[in-house]
């Protein structure tokens, strides 16, 4: 199977699983269920859940064991976009070619839909895969901790707080730290969760974590480059917005050419980490290449 | 120990534990850490964590085993107040006698502080109590599920969504359902979490859950009565606001006298549930009486 077919197959599995994870009416009030579904089914690359599944496969595990964590992380990613788009944050009215949730459902309901998606992520990871096997129960609890830590104050929410409060004052190191928290932490948690649920040993989990950290950095560098290059239609959001807002970007710090070279260096380091753990012969490096060569 | 001394002792334990659970700078950006701490240390009755600890004691368990869950639930309660107070929600500028977080830190940071508190709750429950004992690991995962489900779309967030979208159209049954989600679910989860972490068997957990459901209903009825009676200074928020906003309240539906009688009936049913499980000789009924007789 070539990479394109692999990604499409995994994406379809994820979409199908996401259809089943949200609580439905009447238990979940219809107005809230609709809002949560609106954002969750808006498409997107599904990079994080695919990385989670590929990490489970890379350690010889069963994808099905990792699917709940994969979906949970996509719920968390979706909530982060909803809250990030709010008027009090980035104030974005379009996302993936559609009006943002607060535009169609109101700010209050958008806040609640984000809260609901975040919370359901943890309910899902606690519930599934359903098992009383003590080893799997321990893995599930470990993954709850990994994901919560990555998504929380020392991770993604902390990165958002830096971005909200003082991005223009950051130097190159500060930018790297901010993105490491805001974007990198959840990408790493995606890979680690998959490796843990797949039954990977400590060395395998550490190697996959190191590779995913490089993927996360490459992802952000490429994101900045695409933003500057103004692929507005493909990105489905306003191009050049970050640069215009005075937020430091990799192209602004290093130029476009050097930025692209830095992304390629990330892939080299990821390759080395995976080779040391004899995990280079997996889909993970393909996913890394996809991150670097993507056009949206 | 009389009830007052018992509550004060437990409250002091909870305050002390809460001081230690939040991630600190530099891992947690100072601006976010300050915002999270501002709301978490604003006082309050600490009803939920105390109920959690008392439930662990009621089944013969160790309070220390339940303390992480107790603190996690207080983080979740605090996040819910922060988001509920936002301009897009209830638009409250005062809480517990102090300006609300969005007034002092801005809306964006208040949203993030709420997100951070919610997420850290799950990180905390996954992390502590630190153990590799398989039975305790299984209890911790169960509690993560109980709390997430209670706090999520079929629970607290769902109740908020009903309250935001259509409270004025609710009949008496609808009001009961809304409050059962918005307030009752997390109070029940507090008691159930304590009973589970304390090692209670299925019958004990079910009895404590039933009693806590009654406590939750009584709590809301008394809240409405206090709101109508205008104990503004003691509540630290604007009295009569719910009634003025056209939101249905128990006194509006049943009158003050009948409402107070209904709260007392809740305590009777809670007593019966606990007696059947031989758990009536615990602090739980004291806490129920406190809920009904409180003046703030």
C-alpha cells in the first residue's frame, strides 16, 4: 500500500470511529450534541489519530487497542481549535472553509462544546477498550496521564497562554518552547499513546516520543511556511495572519529556505531515533515525510 | 468531634492539598498559573471534596487514597464556575466576594485557566495516589471514568447547555433534569469517587450514590431558596438574579415553604438508602444536614 492509500485507509477508520464516540441525545442535550458534532466532523487531516494508530502498529500492536486514545486526542484537538477561534482568543470566523462554531452557535455554546469535547476525551479513554485485563487497565491509566499532561497547563493550554499573552516578545528559543507546548505536546502524546496501547516497551516508547517531538517541530515550521506562502484557499483560513499579527514565525526568524531545511533536519533526527530502536521500518517515517511535504 | 469541627478539619486538609496540586512556573507559564490559582484559592465550602473524603471514610477506607480525586473534583468545580461566569454565559462580575477571573485576567485567559483546571484534574487522578497495585490502578481508572462522565456532555456541561439555551421553557421535570446534570452529577461523582477509592463494595457504592443524588437535589433546592431570600452578602453574588433572569427556581415552582420541606425529604431518602447499606453511622448524613441548614 502506498502512503496515500495508507493515510486514506486510516483516515476513513478514524472518521468512522469518531462517528460513534460522542454521547447522543437525549442524554446529551441536542443543542450541545449538534455543536460538538459540527466541529468534530469538519474534516481535517486527522494527523494526530493517524499517528497514534501508526505508533501502535510500529510496536507490533493492534490498532483497535489504540483507537479510543486516537479518537480522544482528536476530540481534544478539536476543542482546542474551538476555544482558540473564540473572539477573546484568535477571533477567527472561518476554519476549514466553514464558519467557526461560535459564529453559528454563539460564544457560550462554543465554549461549552469545547468543554464537552475535552471532557468526553477522558471518559472515552477510561471506558474503551473495554477490558478487565490488568495490564491493559494500567496502560489505559498511563495514557490518560500522558494525554492530560500534554493537553494541560504545562503543555497545550500553557502554550496557548503564552501565545495569548506575550508572543511578540519571544526570541527564537521562546518561539520553540511555545510551539513545543502548543502543538508539539499533543502530537507527542498521540504517538506515545499509540505506542503504549500497542504494548511497546520503554525503549520503543522513548524512540517514538523522540521522533514525534521532531514531527511536531517540523509540523509547526511547515505550518508557518504555508501561512507565509499564502495558501489561503487550501488552508481554509486567513493566510499571513500570524505574521500580520506580529507573532514570530519560523520564516520571519530564519527565512523560508532555511525554515524548510530545518523541517528536513527534523525528519533526519526522527529517522535516527527510530533506527536506533529498530522502528524505522514502519509507517512513522512516511508520516513524517507527509508532514514536511504537505501543502495544507 | 462535632460536625463543625469535622468539616473544618476536612476543609483545612483539602485547602492544604489544593496548594500542592497545580503545576508551577516555569513549566506552567506564570500568567496561567496565577489565573488558575486565583480562582482555586478563592475559598468556598469545598463541599465536593469533603463529601469525597467522607465517602471514603464511610466505607472504612483511607482518606489519603481519595484526596487526589477530591482535589481533582474541586478543580473541575472551579473551572465550571470560571466558564459559567464568562460574559457569553452568565456574565457575572463577582464571585465569593471577589471580581471574577475574566474581570481581572481577561476573557481569553479565563477561558484558558478553566481549560487548564479541567485538564489538570485528569492528570492528577491518573498520577495520584502513586501506586503499581493493580487493584488501586483499576480504581483510579474507574474514578477517571466516573468523574469525566459526570462532568461531561451527559452531565455538568450538558446541564449548562440546557441552562444557556432554554431554561425559561422548562417545566418542573425539566428543571429537575437540568439541575441533576448541572449540579447533581458532580456531587454524586464526588461521593462515588470517594467510595470507590476507599475500597467500597458495589452495594456500598450504590447506596452512597443514591444518597449523594438526594444531597445534590437538596443542595440545589436550598441554593434557590437562599437566592430568593436574598442573602446577597453571604452568598457573595447577586441575590435574586436567577429569578430575575426568568430562570425557573424551586421557590417559583413550589413556594419557599414547600421547597424547604422537599429538601428535608431528600435527607429522609438519603438516610433510608444509607441505612439499608449499614452506612448511616457515618459523617455522610451530617453532611446532608449541613447542606440543608446552611445559610450560604
